[in-house]
C-alpha cells in the first residue's frame, strides 16, 4: 500500500501559513508593490468579518485567485455562501461578486506568463473567479 506524502505536506504548509505566515503577511498584503492581496469576507455561520491574504490576479473579465490548497478552504466557502467579497490588490479595492470555482485550463490564457508558470509549478489546478461589481 502506498500513501502519497504530497497531501500531508500540503496540509502542513497550509496550517503553517494559516497560523504563522498569514498574520505577518497581513501587514503588507494588498499594498501597491506587494504580490499578495487581501480578500475580506463574512463568516457563513458566525457572520464575523475576516481578512485573508491570497494571491489575486486581475484579468479582463474580473479577478482570479489560485486555490493551491483546494476548494475546501474557509475563505472560499464563506465567499461562495455570501456571493460577494472585497479584494484589495496592488493598492486598489475591488468589490467582487458571482464567485465560482473554475479549472486552470479556463484561466491560463488570461494569466501573465510568469504567473502561469508559477501556478503550474505548484500544481494549482483550480481557481476562484470573480466578476467585478
């Protein structure tokens, strides 16, 4: 019986990022010259407001966010339930609506080449896609 270590490593990295890296990242995420953005969302059960650092890429028909940890992450579940969110990206604030999960193949043609290569290197196979309000 073989067990893939990749999901375990990915989950360990996700936990580290959630509890250690993300709080530090919030100090600079969303700023004009920083790669990370911030998605502000409302908890689907608590109603509490949250802010989570993500990588957001403006594309011609909205904004896409890679999902390197899959579709079960809390921020995505909250945004899908609410139907909207706010994204701070490169010093600008966007109100986004109609969130949907799409596969990488549908987003790849819209991505800058460097971003596309990075997302492929990390085996990102799905994205959250948003329309601008």
